[in-house]
């Protein structure tokens, strides 16, 4: 269990492209007429100071006039600015990564004490394009990225009476969470700032005359449009390998019912009893191979019918299997032909000539074709009103582990149903439901030999 957790952290390479497009349009056209007229009395002709008599004798030759200049404006300015940044940053799972493209502006703060001492401190403000990224890598090669994009610029510089300098900063911020596949590209756009300013300076009344009003005033039209586009592509460098389910299993049980973990994803399991007897049952070998333990061949399997509901004669087949010399024989009962979406049940029937007190077993199936709904205990161990305990666990990989235990004196013999498995056909195709391991335990913890039945074959039509 420790080895399953002691693995290197996954990492991802983030390819980021940031494009800032800024368009400026300026048109200043017209005539700026003087808007002030200043009249000033000229100095006295006698060379002395200006007297009241001089003011009474003011005329056009003794008054000076000051008039501003007449300015003709004709200017048009077009500017396009593209700022492109293409950083690549490597980040670990659930670790934050930061990108700053811009500058750090100093902000000076003055502090005066009661004694008159003035101290200044400087703090730096990040201005420009700032990107914060936090990836989360999943087992299915998908990456969830928490993105925070901030674009800021200096709008104005403010200076106080004491000389302290501060800045007015404009900012645009966007925060989003994306979930992308490995190598999938995503664009984040829409951070648009559009400013349109129109200023007119004209002579009253005359500047309002259509067409001719241009001769008595000027107009300043200015438009600034800025758009930010972010493109991000995750590329997983190292991911967490999905561990096999059997690696997380461990031995457990009681002295009467001991269950060991599977040795491999589809391999064998170890079971034992109270007396310490341990039986190791491998997955059933192929027919005709060395160590053949089956008493029934595929030819003995129940015949298929068009209706898909033919049930095998369990008694005859189990009696034939008993000739192999085994102490316990098993057989599947259930339909062989179905349609996708149908629900069906399979019964595992057992015949034993020795008393059985515990039955640990494992069944495999294809989870892509059939889905296991639930498992219910049969009546084999309940013979004679015996008290039993039954539990099962379903592995998502396509296995179900069951344990049935009989309490009290005596064991169960004869023929009856061990368990009923309820399935649902999910997709058309062929499926095999197979008993891969079973280790019956007899009185006193003695191991009972068991013959594995042939796999139950299913044909699922669309």
C-alpha cells in the first residue's frame, strides 16, 4: 500500500500564447480661434504713473489689446501595436505557476513623525501582463487549469503637495477554470477595452452652422481599442499510472473464512480455513492442457435456442461431473442469448458429497458488455435452516469476490444454488462469465476439492 502512494508527482508543460492588439485612431481638424481678448491702458505720455485724468482721456490710441493666435489644425494619426508573448512553463500537479510580462513600478510613500522627521518607503507594483496558473492532472490524461489573467497599465501619475508620487493604474482581470485533454488548445478572448473620445472647440453660434462651422472651430476625435487573447495548451509530461486493483487488496477474514488478495488482475487467489489449511486455486487451464481439472467440456454446455431461455439440466450435468472424482462440482444456469438492455440472472449451482461450511469464490465478467447489478445468496448453505453470513465486493475491472459462511454444527451437502448474479446487458457482443477461483472449506477447516465449471457464454444482440 505504501508503494502505491510513493510515486512521483505528475507534471505538465503549459504552452501559453498571449496576444495584445492595440489600435489607436486620432483625427484633429479645424481652426482654433482666439478665445480671449485682453485690453490694457498704455503708460502715461508724461512718463509718470497712470492718473485718473489719463483714464478719463482713454481712446483707441491709448489702450493696448492682446489677442491669442489663430491655429489651423490638420492632423490624423493611426497606430497599431501587437504585443506577443509565448512562454512555456512546466508545473507540478496542484502547484501554482506565475508569469509576469511588464515592469515593477516604484510607489513612494512618505511618513512624518511627531518630531518632524520624514521617512520614505518604496513599494513596487506589478504593471503589465500577469498570469497565474494552477494545474490539476487527472488519471484520464485530462488537466484542469485554474487561470487568472490580469492586464494593467499606468493611467496617470499623481503627485501630492509633499512630493509623494503615486500612480493611478487601470486593470482588467479574468478568472476561469478549464478542463482540457492532453494537447487540446483553448482560447480565452473577449478582454476588450474600447475608448471613443470626441472633443469640439468652436466659436459660439458660428461653430454650429452646418458645413461652414468647420471654419469657426476644431474637432478632435480619438479612438483606442485594446483586446487581449490568451491561448493555452497543456501537454502532460508525466502522469500517475493507474494501479491494478489487486495491488490494493490485502489478506483478510476470520479463522473460519480466510480470503487472500488476488495474485494478479485475472490470476489466482489464496483461501484457507480455521485449521490452517490453505488451498491455492489457479485460474482454470485451457481444455486439454496439462493439469486439466474440468469435468465438463464446452460440448456439455447448455444448448442455445432462438429464444435465449433454455435452462440446462443441472442434475444430469452435475452427476456426470461427479464421475471425475471431485468432491464438489459446480455448473452455471441461465440464458445464453439476449438483447442489449435486457436484465438477466445467472445461478451458480453446486453439488457436494462432503459437508461444506464456507465458500469463498471469485467470478470474472466483461464490464464493457455486461453490468453487474447485485448478488444474492442461494440456498445451498441454508439447508436445514442453518444460519449463514454472505458478503460480496465488486471490482470495477470486472470481478466479484464472494464469501458465504455457515454457522452452527454440521455442513451443507447435496445440490442447490450457491448464489444468483443479476446482470444487465449493456452492449451487443459476446461475453463470458467465468468462475475463476473457489475454495470450499469443510468441517474442521479441511479443504475440499472443487471442479470449476465451463465459462458461461453469452451472445448479446443489438
